[in-house]
């Protein structure tokens, strides 16, 4: 398996984990774009949100619920943003489903 985030889940590539359970793994982004910038990924390899359908509703729900828990645990009481870059136009650079959890400063809208 040549996938970067699969290697992180397997521990072949080091990461700084912040949360894990049976389906999710979360770790600090190596190039943080905000004071808090966490990547939350599916342990199972899924290439992108575009590859999911209704059969993945359980996984997607678990990821969103984990994102909210992580944000609470990180004390992001003033708010935060959850982003899923998808495909080339969406700015996705790693082909393994991941959610960005960004917070700790006001975030501009619209994004670039
Ligand atoms: P995206 O552009 O949405 O595909 O996001 C990929 C993210 O992975 C970027 O924010 C990168 O900074 C982050 N990233 C790439 N390699 C690593 C790594 N080894 N450890 C932690 N984060 C990484
Ligand atoms: Zn993968």
C-alpha cells in the first residue's frame, strides 16, 4: 500500500495522534494553517468523498461526530471549520479521505 495516510494509520510514517477509535484516526497536520489544524481520517482506505455513497453513511457520520468531539476536546469554543477537499478542483493532494479541523482564529469566507 503506497498511500501516505494508510502508512500513518499503520505507524510506518510517524504522526502526532490526537484521537483514535475503531474507524477514525486523527493527527496534527504537518503544515498547520491555523493554531489548531487536525487531520481526521478513515482507518479504512477510501480515496475521497467522491468515492462514497449511501453505504458509507455510517463511516461518514462517525467521522463528523469525531470531528465535533475533537473540536470540543481542543476547546474550540469560538467555533471552527471542517473541510473535506475533494478532487483536483477541491484542492485534494492526498488520495485518502480526510477532514481538516481548523480553529483557533477567525477563518475567512469564501475560501480561496
Ligand atoms: P489535502 O490538500 O486536503 O489533500 O490535505 C492534505 C494535508 O495533509 C495537507 O494539509 C498536508 O499538510 C498534510 N500532510 C501531508 N503529509 C503529512 C504528514 N506526513 N503528516 C501530517 N500531515 C501531512
Ligand atoms: Zn490510504
